[in-house]
C-alpha cells in the first residue's frame, strides 16, 4: 500500500481532475483501477478510513462534506458547498 503522502497527492489530483466532490467508494475504486492500490482487496474501506483521517488534519487540502463526500478545500480555507 502506498505511503500517506502518495495517497494525498493522488486524491488531490483526482478531485482537481473531477472538478466536483466525490464519494469515498468512487475514489477507492479509481485508485485501484489506476494501479496505485493494485494489491488492495477492499479499496472502498481503505479509502473511507484514509480520507476520514486526511479530512481531520487541520491543514488538509481535502474536506469532508458529509454522507461520504469529499472535496478540495477552497482558497482561503473555506469549505465548498456540497
């Protein structure tokens, strides 16, 4: 499994590319399909845990919007609308 900093960079790039909030299951499946988590058996569960931890970090570029949705923090440190 990749280190947390590689996970963070991959999630930020994915959310920028998507341009919208994404559900943790969708993020997990995408990371498995792209090969970053090729050996992970349950990518949705791992993504849920890692995204939850990442969103709790004060300086995180990712915020939790509720109902399993995650988005990039907007400029100025504000949370985007769900």
